[in-house]
């Protein structure tokens, strides 16, 4: 079982980016490559063709390898719910909900079995696995229950790369400290160090590199500069790290940064549009009057709805709509736009019935059965006959209710685009369960053109490709840049020397 492992000195040092680049680099060299991450904690997820849920980062890595994402690439996915618990997904399906201590009591053995089975399946079909760790492999209080770092590396006897983020400072201490805390059999698997996010002259850094190599006996096989081609990180904290967009776009689209925002990868295609500024607005900020507002997905829809209401942002959104603004809700955001959200079994936390934003005559009930599926439909709005592909991940069941004993309906007339979701007659209120809707280039441009028409701007051409082609170009650019700064010969030699398990 040929494999290489990528671990890091801490979270957010560039493990996912390096793994993605290696998948593209090695696949271009003729290897049949597959990514693997035993356990992932993330709110950005993707649904495979078989309806299984995995981390979105592993989907990107699969695309980088030129293959379709599948559940074996991420057999354990933990989706934090904000109340010190996570939804546990094993081999693509919901297995339960647990806090940190209960999780390892209930799911450790089951999780490791899923990891072993997934590795065996992938080994049957691929030449090489590029495996990614999580956080740090040297968390001594957690090593006994490790499911994704050196336990996997030892199981595979995989030569491993240790990535450190020099931008944060203390990089040499992090590398030495991490190695000191590894067991001897773990340390001997570390075949190279990659210094990431370097800004400056290599000659000034070289004395430190020489010292580190002499001190540890491990070569530094790469010094990677700060790349502007980065993909979204796996948790919403990356939103705080994103620099403000510098382009002067014609349109400003505000995405509400919910406390438990999920699948914000939905908006990468919008950020790729040269005429669009995407602005993430926290609940402490003023909404202002953007060209459109997007209510994104949420792992805990009711808790985020309550947060919207308590912050005053809900009222700002309602006033914005009353003034003629455009709002689009996706998944949890769509549910929030309705009249009522009910959680009779307390699946998201506290059971009860909650008043929504009242923008759409929709009632949603949270149910135990999760919907996870890919869909390809034909949309009638904003342009008839546009194909739209995407995927659904939700536990709510929604239906239209114009009257429910609480007075006269205040809604604009609706026409239901049953394929897409709900749209009002003025095309200013949109709701859909489809993640990835903006990946569809012609639909995205048609939706943007309606906003442009309101501003008296010229329409953009709609005969464009889907975002996956831009993503392919981005993956190639990432690989081209990364290969300039890595000693691939050292990596390939490590693979040739990999002992049998």
C-alpha cells in the first residue's frame, strides 16, 4: 500500500493545500492517486454521487487527482453543532451525535474499523494514497485516541512530511518541539519538512534551515512562498483570515456570516466573478444596502436564526426586503426565511417552535432523517431552461403554508420553481436547498444580470462554462507554483524506500 502522509505542527499551516497540490502533481506524472483523511472536523462538506457526505477539502483533493470524490477518502466526518457536540458521520452516513469524551467512548473502535476498510478499498484501485493529518500529531493528551495522524501513518508505514507555517513565527521551535514529542517509531517516518507561507529572501532563511537540518537530521524539502491561489480552509475561522477583495466590482453581494456558517465554499464562484465584490457581514456589523444578500447554510439553523434575531440583523434584512432588496437563502438560510421552524425532538439542541424571518410562507420541521443527494434539474428562473446541478445536505422538511391561523398573509405572490426551490413574482426573494448553485456558470450569470439590470448596467454574457473549469485552472496553477518549491525527487525516493506493512 503506497502512501505519503502530510502532517502539520498545528492547524491551518497548509496541510490541505499541500495535499491538494501533491494529488495534482503526482497524477500528472502518471500515478493513480487518491486523497485520504481518516477523520475530518469541518462544516464545509460535499455529497458524493452515492449520497455520502465527506469534507469538502477531500472533494477538492479528489478533483485534483482527476477522480470522483467518494466516501472512502474521508471515512469519518465530524460536524460541530456549537453546543460542545458534533454530528458524527461515518462512511458518508450519520451515525449519531456526541460530545468529545462520549465520541471516543462510542465511536473510536467503529471509526478505526471504517478507516481500515476505506484504506483497503482505496488500495485495491489506486497506486498511491496522499494522506492528510489534522491539527498536530504531537498533542500528547489526544494521541491515545488519534484517528487521523501518526496512527494512520504507522498503519501504512507512510513516509511523512511535516508542514510548518513560518508566517506565524516560531517555526523552528514548532518543528523541533513536534519531533521531540513524537514516539521514536513515529519520528522515523518523518522524511521531510516543508516551510510554508514564507515571505522574504531565501538567503536570509538559509542559516536557519541549515541549523534545523543539522539539529533534526531531517531535510527541509520545500520552502513555499505565500501563495495567492489558496483554497478555502475547512472551518469558518478562515473567513477572518481572508483579506478584503481589492477589485472594484460593479455589484456588492453580502453574505451573512452566521455563527455556525457551513458550506461557504458555495460562494467561491461568486468571488471569481471580476464584476462582483463578495462581502462577509458579521452580526455585529450594519447590513447597509448591497445589491443582494445571501443567507448561507448553517449546521444549527435554529440557533443561528435566534442569533440573527437577537443581534438585530433579522430586522435589518426584513427592512432591506421591504425596500426592494434581493435575498437568496441556501439550505439553512432558506429555512430561516420561512414562517416557522420546528424541532420537536430537539435534534439541533433545544426542542421547540421558532418564528422565522417571514420572507417566505414556508414551514420547516427538523427530522432525524438526513437528506444527502446530488441533483441535476432544469430551472425556470431567472431564465427558462437552464440546467442547474448541485447537492443537498439537510435534516429539515419544508412546505408552503400561506395561512396558519396567524392573520392575513403578507407575502408577495409566489411561483414555486419546484426544481430549484421558491422564487417570488418579482424575483427578489429566492430560496433553495441546492448547495453549489453558483457553480453553474450560465445560471450564475443570469442571476447576476438581473441585479445588473436593476443598476442600469450592461448584461454579462451567459454562455460561459461552469466553475469546475475555473477550478481546474486554479488546481493546475497551484501545482505549477508548488512544484517550483518542492524537492519532488526526495519525496519520490521516500516512496521507493517505503517498507511493506
